């Protein structure tokens, strides 16, 4: 399960790119995001995966001024697609400093790291620029996933990549909008959460977004929601045949202030739900 040699999604990614190889132009500027784990995940006493919605500008090549998609497709065409996974996708974060570089900003990673340390070590770190030495090893012990391997149009618009309507040429780098939609569909059909459960056996999965389709995410799984409250913004799930507990919550950026208090609240809710027996919770209909 070493991060630099994990080729879990090699064949699914190869299948996706085979479908896209004949497309003219550039359907998407970035590389496709693939779930992966940090170096300390295998030996972590509590194995946690954190899922976001999508990842901004994933994997470009500044040295050769190539888009991430071009890097990925070139490696596929040369029979070296595994290098995209090991040398590009799985290479971030390479060290804990890559994550801690986010500092104390109100953002996804500072929230997740504080939450991870609180959940796994029972300690809250106020200043991420000065993490106590005895907690440093706990940082690189989680798994990292996204609902979508290809960014949504809404995300691209926020970043300034999307300059027009879907029906038109959208941003300067993209010349094939139809293929963008095809890439979105193919990655959702082939980069599956089920493979994450089978390969990494996480104890917990925390999903930090509500911009998702449960049916698409749980494709191929018999899933059950067992606790939905707070106007539908928090929900817990079980999956038949797996011990993993799954909790979906709002994205940290939507929580507002006081930011630190929200981390404590999130940890309290997570701890409460993770210790609950699904059989004792309000039964949700099986939509799997």
C-alpha cells in the first residue's frame, strides 16, 4: 500500500483515456485526480479518508508549460501511464510541509489537519505554523479523495477557467467542450469509491461537501443512510459488507466563524455518530 507504488486506478484510468484518445483538441486542462493515501496510512491505528468535491488545477507541468491533461495523455500513449499515478497524482502531498504550507487560513486543508489531529491524537492545534513535534508524525496518516476526478463547471468558473456557456468554447485552453462532458462521465463511471473501500479498508470516510450525487458516488454498492439531520446538511451512511462508517457534512469554507469552534463542533458530532449503532438510528430507505 505504499503511496509511490500504488497503481490501484491504473486500469480504470487507462480505460478512460482509451475512450478520450480519439477526441480532437483539449477537453480539460488538468490531470484527472485519483484517490490515494499518505505514507503513514497503512500503520495508522485509525484509518481515515477525507473527501472533498474536486481539486483545483490538479497536476500541470510548469517546466515544459504543458497542461496536466497533456502530461497524462502523453504518458498513456507512451505506455507509461503508471508514472502519472506515482510521479504526479500520488506525489502530492509529498511531505507534511506541503500541507502545513497552507498555514492558518480558513480553508479545506487547515480545517482537515486540525480535525485529523483532534480525532486521532485528541489534541487541538491552534497554530499550524508551530505544530508540536510529537504530533508531526500523525499528519501524513490519512487518505485523500474527491467526489469528482474532473472539476465541475462551477469550480472552473470560480477559478477563472470557464469564460462562456457550456455550448460555446469555454476557456482558452479547452477546444472540445463535448469531450469535457465525456471525461466527466467516464471518470465517474470508472474511478469508483468501491475500489477505495476494497483496497484501503478505511475505518471512517468524511465527505466535506453536499454538491454530490449519492447514487453516483456509491455506484456498485448497497448503501444505507441512517442518520440525516440539521436540514439535510449532515448524514451518516453504512455500506453492506463493509465496516467503514461514512459521514457527509458541509465544506469547511461554508461554516463561517468562529472557525476554531466549528472544528470542535465537527469533531464532537463525528465522535458521536461514529460511536452510534446504525441499527438504533432512524432508518433511511436504501437507495443503492
